[in-house]
């Protein structure tokens, strides 16, 4: 099937099976999903629904057992580990519930990390990291370490780090899960602004009010998509 240029993600008959001894556990059962560039999509599902597996495959952290997955025109299901790592670093920005920042480094150094892996020269790296931090409203906190920042500010650093490579996709896993409601609101406002400026966002959440922020909600149950 030819890939459509407007499609950021195409999944066809995607299956993920885990071997548990003699038993086969089906985490995904023939998922068909299309997400266009510039979309803001929430994926919802109860525990054990397959949403974590789906997110891991979207994020190139795992491979499907069968079926097709095309990300930004690239067929992912055929890739080796090194190729997957390169796609992750170049095309996907991750935002996690737990921030995942390095403790004894500044906000600026945390945001620079993906660019270090991408072998971007230092001057350019610093420039891009400063730009990303300014974009999330932390221009005045660049030299602070995570323990000198509030939870909301830490999540903003994590979002800046996710954006610094100018990825095709921002993938957020319960991004407000560790934040109080006021701070969570600020982070969702930031996502709305990022979407308005053209970023493609997929957010995994189990909270209705968070999912409503997205322009489209996809429900997953028993390894199948229910749109």
C-alpha cells in the first residue's frame, strides 16, 4: 500500500504477541490506525487494554509481531535496533509522567542531551537548547538543576528536551500524572500552544478531562481500536 504524504502514522493489521512460556498473550489484535501530520490525538484505555504496547510501538521502543507500521514515510516493522534508535532520536520527542531528567545537570544540559547523541556541534547545540527552553517559558531557568525547579517547571524542561530535535512527533505518556491540577492545566495549555504552532502530538492518558484537550480521542480495548 502506498504511503500518503499527509499521514504521519499508518498502521495496518498491527499485532503484538508476547510469549509467556507456552502461552501467547495478544497485546494488540489487528490495529488499523491513521494519524495525520499536525494532529493532536489522545489514546485512552483501561489497564491491560494494549495502550502501553501501542505507545511503545508508535515510539519505536518495541516492534510489532505482524502487520505494518509506517512512521513519517518509513516502514518501521523491518528495522534493526540501531535503525530504531536513530528513528527515535530523530523523529520522536518523548515526554514521560516522571520527567526523566538527569539530577545533577542544568536544565540547559538536560535539553542538550538529544543533540549530543545526534552529534550536533556544541555552539549549535546550546543555541537550539536555549531556543527550546525559551519556547516553553523557561528562558530564565536555564542554569537551574531539576531540584531547584517545581514539578511543572521540570515537565517543561522535559518538553523542551522532547522538542529540541524538531521531531516529527511529540509522544506524551500521562504528562500531567505527577502534577497538581493547576500545574497540569498549565502543561496542557502549553501542549495546546505547541499544537497550534504545527506540532503533531499523541498523548496517552486515562483521564477524560485530559483526553478532551486533544482534537481526536482514540479508545483501545482488548488490543483493538474503537474510534
